[in-house]
């Protein structure tokens, strides 16, 4: 996260891998122990999911940091805001807790544990400063010192963010490697066991990530969307259409549904979001081909940009909603 451009695009949520069956009437997840797995494999997946929790919470933290910089500015000199400043970094405490849990859990994960230790150190340094900043702004102490303390806080916060930039880049690099590794393992198991619904569900997410990677590779935003290479996205669109089609086909097979432990109502949300993501990608392709720029009004506000049909930001938003539906099915 660079303080000059904090999470403008690619706020990617990632996948939870199920590691055990539930004992209630909810859909049953994939039980590693009951399918030839081991306690060690279950521990590994549980640790992986703990790191996924951290990965996703960083998105929320960066949004809050972005909100602070919107008011205080990104330069060394603190900028007196026109309105109020939000300095409530509420996720810091839970990120520290989850990082400590993941790092200490077995089995060890080498470099991932190491870079996580560095990230943990940054958040431990940030915690007391963040609490002081929140108290200062929520209590309106700035009205009594004309923002004198604000400059001190701002300087310290910028220094910590520089450390965060380095630590989070290393963390995300290692996590991306681990995500690919875990997904490949899961995909092989699903194919081996004939769990075609779960396999195609995962395949949809994989194609979706290819779409987001292409957006990143082309450096597309709402501001330059008409310069995009539509052919690259059309190829991915075909892959997505096929993956969603296969998923829908098998999700209508009652015997297959029963075999994999799914219920109609548990799949409906994912199907809805998959169709929504497919539509958002189609709209992006149409906008690029038509060379239709996004209005200046939408470009001025991230909310409107994310809800603008055919914008790269809308594709990212739609994908995140799809992943949320995926993760909700694993709970």
C-alpha cells in the first residue's frame, strides 16, 4: 500500500478452503480426515485459512488509512481538513491477534511465517499511535491546539506506513504463492473424488482472478478504460461462460448435489453472483470496444466508479462479491 495511491483497484478477497464437515444441517464441507487426509493436513489448511483472514482484513485497514489520508493529505505537511478526519483503525487489534495465531500455529510455513512476523511488528508499532490518533480526533482535541498535535501524529503515521508498504508487499507475495499451492491441492482432490460442482465453483474463481490479473497487467482504471485490449478480455469471457455453464449444469443434477452435500438454497447466492460477475465482464468488453469513456462525475467518486457499468472497478467489486458468496458457503 503506497500512501499516494491506496488500494484504488484490485481489492481482492481470496478463497477459504474447507477443512471439515459441520455437524448441523448446513452444507457439509470437505473433510480431509475422512477422505484419506491426516491431522497434519487439517492443521495446514486451518493455518492457511487463518492467514486468509489476515489477508482480507488488510483490505479493511487500507480503506481506513485511505480515508485518513483523504482528510489529512499524503504529503509530509499535515493538511487541515475541511471536515472531520477518521482515524479509527479498528482492525489493527484483530489483525495483531490473527497474525499471532497464524504464526504460532503448526505446521511451520517458512518464509510466510517470517514475513508475517515483520508485518506483525509494524502493526504492534501502529497500535498505540492509532489509539492516540483516534482519541485525538474523536474527542476533537484539535480544537484546543489548532492541530499542533495532528502534525506530530501525521509524521509518525507516515513513517509507519512506509514500513507497512515493505512488509505487506512481502506478505502478499508469499500469500499469493501459498494460495496457488493450496488451490492446486484442493482442485486435484475435488477431481479425484468426482466433486464436479465444487471443482467448477473453484474454476469460476480461478478464471475471475485471471480477469483481475489482466486488468492489473493492462493497468486499467475508469480513467483509461477505453485504451484496454478487448481481445484479451473476450478470451477470458469465453472461459468464464464455459465454467459457469458447467457449474450450472451439475448444480441441477440432484444425485450430484446429494453426493457433494449441497442444497439449492446454499448455491443460489453463488449462482447469482457468478452471473453478476459474468455480466460485469461483458459490460467491460462492450465499453472498451465502443470506446465509451466514463463520465467525469463518476471518476470523481470511488463509490460511483465501482457502481459504473463497464468500469474495471465495477468488475473488481463484482468479483469480490462473488468470492464473498464462495466463502459464505464454506462457513
